[in-house]
C-alpha cells in the first residue's frame, strides 16, 4: 500500500488497502484506507471510513482526527472539522501547526477573524516554516502580529524566518 501511495498509484493503493482493511479492520487500517481515498480525491469516502472507525471519538489518534478534519473541511462540513480539531487529552491540537492552521481556515470561513489570527499565530509559533499561515495573517491584515511573532522568535524560529527572507539574518 505504501509503495503504491509513494508511486502515486492511488487507485492501486485503494484496492490493496480495501483488501487489507476487509481482512484486518482496525483504526490503523481505517486511517490508511482513508489516506488512500483522500489522495485519490475521494474525501467523502475517507470521511465516512474514518467516522465508521471512530476517528472522531475520544481516544482516537491525533493523525486520524487531523485527516478527519481535513476531509470535513474539504467537504464544507466546518462544524465537524472544528470538532475533530479540538485539543486532545494531551492538550495538543491534532496535526500540530498544520492543525492550528486548518483551525484558522475554519475560523476564516465562519467569520471569526480574531480567532483565526490567534490560530494562525499559534501555528507559526509551532512551525516557523508554515508559510501559508503567514500568508493568511497578512490577508487578515494582521501584519503587526506577524512582525511581533518574528521579533519575539526563538533563535531557531528567527533563523527559519531569515531563511524565508522575512527578516534579516541575525
């Protein structure tokens, strides 16, 4: 399955993974099958597979919850996307910086700009190379927040921002 995914042979990956999941159903095989469906452009099937396997329930893996949220977002099911991105027992948003970015996109589409800025800012703090979050902050007119993030960045984050050409090298 992984070889087929790595070779961009998504229909083959779907076929193989459907057989795997049918013979040994688990949340892990459901996540892999949903990944195959998603990459094959079948977000609805990926969403249904994850839902049926309990990926939206408490205790589901962060990676399954993130994929569920991604599928829900792509399908326009924003409430479900936001629910899947709720912080887990560890206090973390599934997907880390990418999850916070996706949560920011949900907030933009639901008209909550201030919360979107907070999520995009948090995404940048976790992943200084998340250029998409910087772009969204700028689209929202949050240039001051970007400047503050870059000014207060850790040396590693500052180096990342310098590599992107956002600030001068230290």
